[in-house]
C-alpha cells in the first residue's frame, strides 16, 4: 500500500532533503532502466544538474511509487521504454552518419514521453518542452521521436499528420531534412525496411508520406 505523502517545496526548495525522507528502495530494486537510474544518480549527487531537473527526477520517482492508484491512474510501461531505447540506438546522428549513444538526460526525456501511460494506454504527457543550450542534442531527441512516430507508433493507423515547424522557414527546412536523413538510414535495415516498403513510404522534398495509409509528415 502506498501512503499519500504531501511535500511542499515552494518554501525551502530542499528537493534532496525531501528525496532522502522517502524510502525508494523498492523502486530502485524494481526499476533498473536507464531513465530511472538517471533519477537516482541525480538525486544522490552522482550527476550535477539544475534544480528543475532534480524536481523532474523527484516527481518521477514519487510517481513510480503511486502509479496505478485511484488518485493516480497512470503507469510506467517498461516494455515501451526499453523498445524506445532500442529504437533510438539505431537512429544515426545526421552529421556523423552513425548512431550516437544517448546521454542520461536524453534517455530520461524519451522515457517520460513514451513510458508514462494512462488507463487506456494513451500517453500521459502530450506537451513536452525541452529547454537546453544550443547544440546539446534537442534535435536528436525530436528526430528520434518523429521517426518512432512514423515507423512504430502509427502502425495500423491511417490519415495521421505530423508537423515539423520552427521560427523561420530555414530552421524548419533544416529540421525536416534532419528527420528525413534519419528515416533514410533507419529504413535501410530490417524490420523497418519491410515496414516502409509495405506502407509505400515516400521521402519527398517537402513532405514524407506513407501512400498506403496516407500518414504524412509536413
């Protein structure tokens, strides 16, 4: 049984103290995925991060304790998380033309996006804001997530539209080209090669379209 814990961090902001006050040993034993390990590393001081990242990690550990309860009808889908990491491991960096190992914070974000689901198996988080310095890997995360959406998440769905946009047309064109290059590489290997052929995936200049399903990336 999970006991409800009320913690107010608006006054002292002592997230480490709040973390130390709760027994997370069962969570640490049960969840050994890289995203959960990252949370423990952050809160145990093994990784240096900002306060907001500590809060996000603390929230995640608390949510793991209270998942599947009446007041919190969400669950952490470990199978989905591991599949996301496995898929990400084959998506190449466009500049280096080979996959780059994801950093812990990148895995944490991908796990939050894909792993947390509601009672119907739908994603808990639908609006994700990633704010890190320039050249630190935001585009890599966005590209991986878009490729996963096109090749995996929309299997057996039709007429799905995805939009790539930015502040300027030059930026959006660059990001679209980034995703396109990623997809070109991923669909050169199985099972995605067969999936792409079956869906009649066509990587065009200004759009990506699955002609069989009419799913599109604009």
